[in-house]
C-alpha cells in the first residue's frame, strides 16, 4: 500500500497537535480518499474540514506535490507512494 506524507499548518496543527505524518492508503486511492483517511485517523478534523453534506469546506485547498489541485480533480488524481499532500486553510483578505 502506498504511503503519502502530509504536513499540517495553522489551525489543523492546533487541532491534532502534530506537524507532519505519513498515512498509508489503499492502491489506486485518490486525493479525496487521502483526505478521508486523514479524517478517519484524526476524527477531530471531520467538522473542521467537511460541511454538513460531507464535502470539503470552502476555505480549504489541497496541494499535491507542491501543485494546487482544483476541487474538481480531487476524485480523479491518484496517489503514488512517496507523494506529499497538504490540506491548506486558505486565508482571504484584502
């Protein structure tokens, strides 16, 4: 099974108390599957990351190997062993 590395920043780090970890996912897992694996491991993030419909909340973005991934691609982009996935809390302002 592939392992992907993730790092946690700001609010997410505060919720779970760690800065980084590797998460093992089944073969052919997507980025969305990875996010669900993170939430399964850290249940405290469920209401932070997902809205009532179970979709990633607005205000969060996903970086895959240093590339920002559109939400429309989260269910189609497949993970490989050694990939890095970061869930970022986007902060808007002006």
